[in-house]
């Protein structure tokens, strides 16, 4: 796996308390005078260059945003919010803007930036089955850290392996399962005990897609043994071990391209994908693919790009950690980077990785209330939900033709559906179509 590119856009330092300062992250230099990339998904008048005067549209929008924070029992002190002009980063409105909060799955926007910035977009994750050259009856399953490895793909591996073994005259083998690509798994700081039963799996080098249990390696082995048996090969799981260098390949399976994995991660808020892909970015950088190694690598990339990180605390890639703290300025800056780099924008926005209000991904069933319906198709955003944290962060196409980046982080409320509706109201207000 190769690094895609060094971050090409640098932002001057931003003092978080002075949040009314510009979030100036210039567009990536693609050609002389080129404009920032505008989301093809949000069809409308291209955003004009420069900061407009405080016109009637902006005045009305800000007034309504302020009113919502006062009138809604689910916003107010519980909310940190920021709205900026997407083209130049000038602040339109902020509320509790210096208060860092749990971002929930909006954390995946930072993971997306890290993975797509560092990894080659054509990268695939390879799982291999090979036979020891010193002990031909010993077979190794070497994991490629692929969170998308399905039972169907394991069965395809078994079919290829059975054919190769029979060709060599062998119908009995012992299996060794190799998940050593990543260190032995541990729970991230801030993860609750129930997460590993329902929301995410331990990060191992070998596992099954969507597995919820103690050891994904053994889950792969169980599927493989049954599939080999069905094809006339008796296999016994001998345990876990590293694959030796002298090992003849019998079968391989590859994941989808990295860009597709990231698209699926964002669209469906897949926690497994987020944790595994952040480790791969660290590994490609020569870091230890541990929690600390992956997070330190991400921190370095954000610093290189000039993203404001004062107050930022990161403990995982998925946003499940209750110890995470996200300043709204950090998320807004990352969204501008994702929007302005042509490659990143092509994947995240034009490629529909980021959910579209009322249409795709985790926003398919959102913006369904009559008061929000006018914003369908005009908001692309990452959602986030924990037991007492709700997030919505993305870009809205205003009825004045301008794109605006918004970040809404609400903590401390447990009536999740009501908080989501309140945040949808804020996003609809940014679009400017609230009656």
C-alpha cells in the first residue's frame, strides 16, 4: 500500500476561542484560478467566490438558528454548533463554539480524511491461504486485516484451496490461523462493555465481516473447515500462528477497492470498517497499527493540513469512545478539506459516500417531517449517535445558491429521535427553506 499524497493545502493557525476568525483552508491547487469543488450531488447555482455582505438570506437564517437554540428543549446548552461559508471559511453562526463534545460517528469524517489522504485509492486487502513448503500437510490462513471478508468469500477460498490440495494429492490438512497483521486486540479507552457484543468487533488481522464474538480468527476457521469438508478435504484447526516465509499460495481473495470500503463506511456508518481502515493507514505509514499508533498518525496528518486541533481528544476511529472530544472547528475544517480536494470530493461528495438527506445511507429516513422535506437532496452529512450524543455534520446547499459547512454536536440528551429532529431543523434552516 502506498501513500496517495502529502496533504497539499495548509491552513494558518486558528485560535479556537476566537472562532469568528476565518477557517482558511485554501483549495487544493489543481489549476490556475480553479474554484473549490462543488458537490455534484447538490445541483444548483455555483457558489460565488468571496464573502457576501450580510444579506437578507443570511440575516434570516441566523435569526432562525438562534431562535431554535432558545425554543428547543433539546438544544441550548447541550449544543455546540458552527456554520461557515464553504468557499472561504468565514463564520456565519456559532453556538457554544469553543465547547468540545462527543462526536459519536461524526468521528468517521477524520478517519475518512486520514485513510483517503494516505492510502492509495486502488488498495485492496488480501486474505491468503498457503501451504508450508517444509510441512506440506500444514496450511496457513493469513489475514489481510479485511473487515469485509464474508462467509461467501471464505467458501470461495475453500473451493480454490480444495482444488489445489487435491491436485497435489492431499485431502487431510491442519489449519493455522494468522491474524498477526495487527497487534492483539484491546478495547479502546471509552468503549463500554456492551460495544463488542453489538456495535463493533475486536480489531484483528483475520476475521469475518460483521462478526460479534471473542475471536474472529476462529470464526473464519470454522467456516473454512466446513467448506473444505463439503469439497472432500478434511481440515483441523491446529491453532493460531504466523505464516512462514516459505509458504506456497493456494488461494487468495481481495476486498473491494479502498475507495469503495470508505464509501461503505461513511454511507452506513460501519464501525468495523472505521477501526480497521485507520489501522491500515498507520501500517502504511510505518507506524505500529495499534490504537496509539493509528491515532498519532492521524494527528500528524491533521497538523500537516493546518486543521485546528486545540481541545481535540481522539481514542478510536469509529466515534464509539465516550472519551472522544471534538471541537466543531476541527470537524468544519476537515469537511472543507474533503470538499476542496478534487480526489477527496469525488469520493466523499460526488461518490455519495456522505449520506444525502432523505435519499441515501444513514439519512435515508431522515428529513421526513413536512417542515424538513424541502431540504431533501440539499444536505449531505455524516450522522452520529450514542446513548446521549447526536451529531450531524456536513454541507448544505442554501436557497441562495451557496454551499455552507455546518457542524451540530448535541450531548447530554437521551431522547434521540427528538434530538435528531431538532438537528434536522437546524440543517433545514441552513438550506433556507423553513417556512
